[in-house]
C-alpha cells in the first residue's frame, strides 16, 4: 500500500506568492478606461481598490511577501492536502497515476478564501469599512463574507439570481458571517434597474452582478469593490495552491505530465497552474488544460479582444477571451464558471498556445462527479467536477495507449452546498446547453 495523502506542516506554508508577470515572455496588454479608452492608472482604480492591490496588479516582482496577519489566518486551513486517487485509478483500471489537490477543506469549501483574506486585509489597512462584491454559485461571496468578518468589515454581496434561487444555503452561509446578500439584478442600483426594464425575468449574470457591486462601491467613500477572479492580483494570491502542490509532488516523487483545472474567470486554474507554467517556460514538458462548460465556453468559443468586464460598462476594458460582456449564460449549476470573459493572464497564455482548453456538457460533468465521489468519497463542486471529467478522460486515454502518465488536477471545492444540483442529476432533470448551437439558432 502506497501513500494516499501528502501533507505539509504549517511551517511549510509558502511565505510569498508567485507573480507570473515577472516571467511572462509576452507583454500583457493594459486595461483601458471604459470612456476614454486610454490605459488606466492608479488614480482610475483607487476608488475601487486599495493601493497595495493596485501595485500588485502591475508588479513585475517575482515574489510578493505574504503579510504575517494573512499567514496566521491561512493557518486555519492551510496547507491543503494532496491526494493520490488510488481508488479511482483502480476503478478506471488505468496505468496512469492520478493526483488531486483539494481546496474544499476550509470553512467555506473552496479555494476562494486564499484571495478573500488577502483582499480584506489590504482594505482594512487602508481604513475601508465596507466591501461590495458579486458572486455566482456563492463560493466567492462566502469567502469574502468570512474574510470581512475576520477584519470587522461590512460585506454586501450581489448574488446572480439563478444561483440565489438554486443555492439558498450558500446565501445563509454568507448571512451567518454577517454579509447582506441581494439577488442580482436588483432594483436598488441603476444598472440593475436597467436590466430589469429590458428583461423583468432576467436570471442575472456575473457581468450584471459586477456592475451592481461596482456602482454601489463607487457611491460611497468608505466602500471598495472586491473581485474574486480574473484580475492579476487575484491569481497572484491563489498561487499559494500551486506552490504547495509543487512541494507535495516532490514528496510523492512524481511530476505531472498533465495538469487540469476548471476555469471560469481563471482564479482556480491560474493559482493551481502558474507555478508549474514557470517550469514550462524553462523547458519542462507538461500539458496544462483549462476545462470549461459548453454553455459558457469562453476560451474554446470566445474571441480574443478587448471587452468590458461587466454588463453596464462601469469597469475597464480588458484584453481577454470573451463571449461578450452582455452575454447571459444558461443557468447551469456550475455558477462559478458562468463568467463571459477570462483572466487576461490566462487568455494570453491560451492565445500563445502555452495552455490548452476543453469544454463539456454538465450531464457528462456530473457523470464524472458521481463516479469520483463513489470512488474517493468527496462530493465535488460542479465547477471542480469539470476538471474531474477531463482527468478521467485523460486516464482512459492513457489506458488505451498503455502509458503510465502522471495526471494532476485541482479539486477546487466540495459540493455539499450543491446537493440540489446532484438531486436534479440523479432524477435525470439536468439539461445540457450548448453555446455554439444557441448561436446558430440565433442566426
């Protein structure tokens, strides 16, 4: 019997985040002002973000030290475990080795606290009393609500309406941490009222919820806006996941041939993979696969161009793969993967062929989730299950080819607040949506 869990001690928690901007061989295009189309500067961003986060957004330093107060809170749940999926390997009868880094063991059940805690800390240091944000499935909203409670900051969450209805206990969790949660679009912001005037039954989108949260923050001097994905500083904070994973793979005596992560805005995939992309830049042979839903296939079906980060045009333009800032995705259960665009960093890496991308229907994803749960015991979040689907497919390809490849995927969260989705799957009530077919029908 071999080792199943690879565990680090608290003393081995990384003390600095890895900044891929120091090693990118290609220039990253600047954000552009939504009105002037000129590159944005610190003054343009300061009404929404603390200066330390603005500095991190554009920094070219390879390592950025993690503040002691943030590290102390990280110790509540970090380091996270790395597992060898031996039971899944046996079920699949594959010669491949399958590993997964599990981020669902903290109080909110996902990777999101890694940046929420850092963002709340920097806002507290600048004297901010109130934070606004959006959330899709609720993982990010839960994480920021918890982090805000640690630093005695008021938290207001605009939750995409379809997820607000699908996941009532996520809303309850945020409220336990003291947050105020609104179903977006609302009637309390100009952006929300504008959407509801056009579509009174709008299911909402992350782009719409971002508009409402940004508008709310811009109206008050004591308030900043906080984003859980897409931006460079968010991916930076999440690299603690990949840095721990590198140490744990060394403990296991293996190095991945394939790394797989679910990808919506890019925080999970980026944090998990960027420390390994550093190796790829220096010649390491490794495949990096971002997995997304067929209903919102930003990388595989989107255009690489400048687009707004929100629906109402209140945020800067970013150079990214996008389906259009006014795109309203179908209400699939992987709410964290329903954003219209992708991180500028992830988009650039995909455009240059450094990473790959694949998209799946949600029924196929839930097939893999249930197979994984019955083998390994953990019920994965619908978002994370996209990575499991791809990992299983790669393991079966390895079986067919007779290759003992090392497959590593990110299990970014648990699905214990997503049992309504699993109930729908088990009752065969899930519907598959295909972006390409929907576009064809529209034409």
